[in-house]
């Protein structure tokens, strides 16, 4: 995660922040004045996303004076915990944000926590409104679970000036060239890539890409679908070994104890040449007033599979919501072409609504990220989306152990497979 990541920004703040009128903390209701309250839970917003969310809610309430939207923002981990505790009970909000995929949003679909929105797709014509890739994320379970929110692309954002200082004359197109570039940066006294290790999903991005690189698309998909043996695939051992090399030789000093925001500061300060980030990072760079923006570039992690790395997110309506019609009306307004155009680029540089223009983020990265999305022959997603939640937790534990030296790379795949085989229900 992820977060992760975004138009939606993921931060480590623990407190919830409310926007709009104060209301009940869970499912909405009608107040004494006859207004309907829709409660919405989302990860804490930053920068352009925070401003756009507040403004969009005001737009909606002005157009719908009989509905109040109460937005509660929580840190990534706090949101996950709150949803797990409230799942299937009246404590659930009317609408909640989650990443798509079996390990996150799909968990609540499987548990029957969310509402199948097929009737609203028919009422509002949503099947014709969203891009094909965005729709796939909400129809993958059968029916229509969730309304597409963002479809993000993740790649390597790099500092051209630091590359030039290290004698790197072209962006890497193969994994070997990427490693060579990292070594040249190290030799020049420049940190090759930044990470914040106290949020599991950040370093996970590198391991996800290493698995795609070393195992190829077919085997990687079989591994994440739990249909291949993690302990028998040599490419898994190679990926964990590569992770250990990167963590030991090429990460920023002190990465283990840093948050994602602290790791990103190393890039903003031009001490690190690369960041493995999503299109939302453009907004972060703008907020950090990174200059000159002409030093910024983007290239896909050179996996060799022609698939782009990315994640998708959606907003779900709880089955326990007392106001599903008002909740659907809110999501329809938010994801209308008019509102998405008005706030283009605020939540994602890759539009999920057909016909919404790509808006430059002010640092020149919108077009490069969209080009990567259009040129790719497929997508592979963050593994905390593709893996079941309990397997994700084990994946992170082993990843962290390898990166910090407590688990040997040669043992990592076997430990993963042992956990998978001993899961309850197997």
C-alpha cells in the first residue's frame, strides 16, 4: 500500500480528521431537520487531494442541500483497523475507501460487508462512464462492488541532474542497467533510491517488481494467486536476494526507521536520485516546491514483461448503510465528468472517467505517467492487493526480515510456502 500512494496520500498520522459537519461516526441517518447524513471514511489526504476533497464535498452539499456528507480521515493503518472492527455492523460508515484486490477491498466483498451496486450502475449509467481497466477492478468479484476512484501507475521518478553527475547518460531499459546505474550513483556519493521502511507497503513495491522481473508475468501471477510453490521457484530466491542487495547497498541511510514521508524528503532534498512512486507523487513534489522541475523524469521499472506496475482504488457502500441511495448519489456526483474535469489531476494523474482530460500537475510528470499506462501491454498490481490479507502480513514479515538480515534470502520462499500451506481452511 496502497497507500500508499496518490491522489490519495497515505500518512502515518494516527488521529482522525473530520471534514464538513460533525455527525455520527458510522452509518448515516436523518437528523431532526430532515437532512440525511452520509458518513464517509477515507485515508488522510494531503496536498491537492485534500483541497479537492473539501471543495468537492462543498459542491455536492450546495447542489444537494438535503444531504450532509461527514468525511472522516484516518491514517492507513487506523482505517484498516477501524474497518475490520466495524465490518458487518451498524458502526460501518455509509461509504468507505479501500484498495481493490483480494487482500483489501476484496476481503470485505468476500465477507458480504459491502453492497452490490448493480442497480446503481444501471440507474446512473456507470458501466459506460468509467474506463475498462477501472471497471475491471469493481467487477472482478462478480456484480458491481464499489465505484472506481483511481487507477494509479507506479514507476521510478528520477533526478536527471543526479544521473548526469554520476555519468548515467540514458535511463535504464533492463534490470542489469538499473543495477549498473545504482552502482554508478553510489560511486558518485549519491544515494540511488529512497524508501521509508516503517510502513511495509513502501519497500514492498521494490520486492513486487523484483518478482515480476525475475519470475516473469506468468509465474509471478501464479505465485500471487497461490498456485505456484514459493519454496520451489528459484526466481523467488533470486528476488529476495536482490532485495537484500538493494537494502544493503542502495537504500538511504536510516531507511528502516523512516516513514514514507521521511524517505520522500531525501528525494526532495536531492540526496537520492530515484523514488519508486505513483503518479500521485507529482502532487507531493509540487507541495514540496521541488525545483527545477526540468530535472524530473519517469521510467518504468525495467521488469522485461511490458506490464506496468500499479494499483486501483474504489469507494464502497456498506450493506448496513441506512442511506444507500444518498450514498450512491454522492458517489455519482463525485465521479461525474464535470467534477472529475474540475479537479483533474487532484486524486490521480490517470483518469478513470472516460473523456476527462489529463491535467499537468505542475512538475511535468502527468504526460509521462499516462504514456507509461497507454504503452503497457498489461498491469501487475501491488501484492497487498493481490494477496489475501493474512498472506500479505506474512509476505511483509519475511520481506522485512530479509531486508534487515534476520532471514536469509534462500529461506524466504520456503517460509512463505509453509505459511500458505498451513493457513486455516487449507
